[in-house]
């Protein structure tokens, strides 16, 4: 997570926008048509304009305008929440991180959607689950995501399947070459929550039940996961610099040749290819005894409850999540699509050879809990893990796991 000042500023700026914008309320309704605004994170927008232009040319009276939110997921959420709480109609279509569906639905900030309007049966099943809350469809999957292990093929003989193999390979490569071993996203923000959750899952456990109603954290398995990360930092094959890494910093470290291994999302593949050529490949995340399990990521598209043009917003989502646009999401944006058949397309596999591994990773991934209090759960996890990973490692992995379980149970009890 970034320091609190930028987040506070984002909230204040968003609130200011809400005050000066049109107010929602009585004029909202699923029948409204007219111009709409699509609000989504800046990190996902570079390729979007041509897709928006196609819609605008076909719908001159219902044009869509792109509104770029901050890159960090925490700051995106802060800005959207401030706007929606003010019942502003400035946002029509929201690009939500998959973990936000439950929170936004529970608070009445988005509207339920009719399942029959969308070809959900042709989407990857785990991806559809991220858009459902309490039996209703609240959003439509637009991109999916699963963590992958990137590795240097010119330095590594074969990809590691287990943590022990990763440790051995990382130690060997750091001794033979002027390069660090392994890193993920270890700054105290949502990325650290994801990395820790993946480690717990890859040790055979889970932090919270999928419906967000029970803490399922096994302290022994959580301690095993945390001890693996602590060991890497102590021994030096996980560089201490990685404690400040988010996705972008870890991506740059790998593609600039400073890391032999990195955990990152598929969007890092294209830039790495441009820099490293054929000197790298991807595989599934390693685990305690074999391939591990990623956290399921991605973006879902939802309709603001305060939008005055909800019919147009839904039709835009139907267009934007259609098969041809999903192909462009991959070919032009390098983001994982949600249509299952695209992962089996020979032409796409030739261009994006990681697709079979990515499909395996998505199908084996676990969703983060569908909890209206997910943001609070994530903050507690990231804070606790940060303390455990920071020198001098005064708190044992076992003690941290026990105290974390207690804190999470308190949040679940009070929700």
C-alpha cells in the first residue's frame, strides 16, 4: 500500500468531483440511455481507446468517455467509494478489481445484472464466480488473472516445481551470476496480501472461506508459508529490496536482468519479451510439495447504482466483453481474457505461448473471499506479514500466524 497521504488526497479529490458532478438518485433506472463514463485503473487503459472509438462510432448519442483512476488498486477503490457514497452519477461503468464485487454489491453501489444477457457459459468458470454475490450476478468478468513464475531460461536448467527447488536454483544462480534470486510483491499493500495468500494456498491451506464468513487459516500451514519467505530474506536469495516492490518494480527488476525469478501477473510477459527475447519463460507458481496455487485476479465491469444511463451502461458491457473485444484484450492489451475458447486457439498460443500454463493457473487458482469487509481483511494481513518479513524478524512465523488468525476472526465476527 502506498503511504496514506496519496490515498487521502484521492478521497478528497473524488469527493470534490462528486459535489460538482450531477447527482444520482431519482433519475436512475435500467432504462436510461445516453452518454456514459467508464472509470477504471490507469494501469489497464493503454490499449482501450480504439475499442472505445468503435463503440462511439456506432453509438453517437451514447458515447463513452474513459476516466482513468489511479494505478494502485487501493487508491482506485478510495476514489470510487467516495464518488459512490456521494451518489454522484459521474461514473456509469466501473472497472472493479474482482475482490470489490461483494463490497460494492453489499453497499448498494452497483446494480444486479440479468445473467441471460451475457454468455457466461463460455467464460472460465472460476472467473464467473468472482462476479456473483449471494446468488446474484453483480458484474461481468472482463479480464482474468493468475500469478505466474517468470524465470530466466539462459540461467536456469529447468523450472522449479517446489519451494525447495526454487530455493536451490535461486541460491545457485546468485552465486554464479551477478543477479538476485527471487522476488514477488512484498510492499505492504494488496499485492502482499495476494503473495501471502498464494504461499498459504501453496502449502495446502486457505486464509478465509470463499464466501468470507469463516477464517479457515491453519496456523501451522500459514507458519510454513511465512517461514519460506523469511528464509529467503535471511539467506539473501530474496533481496531485501523486494520489500518495497509492487508489480511495476518487480517487473522492471526482472526484465532489466536484476532477477532470475519473479512472481508476477501475465501483463508482464509482453515487456519482458521485448527486453529479454527468448531468454525467459513462465510456469506455474511452485508450492510446498508441487505446483502451487495462485490467487485469482482480474477486472469485472459493473453498473453504478447512481448512473442515469444504466441501459446504455449494460449494453456497453455486453459489447466490451464480447468475443472479438476479448481477443483484442489479449492481442492489444496483453491481459488474460475470460472466454475459455481463446486459451485453446492455436494461432493465439503461437503468439502467446504462455496461454496453456495460464489457463491451468486460472483453473487451479483460488478466489479471494467474497466479503464486504475484504479491504479490512487485506489491510490486516498485509500489516501482519510486513512485520514478520521486516528485519530483525523478532516475531516467529508461528506466533504471527496465531495472532493473524485471531485478528481476522475478530473482523469476521463484527461484520
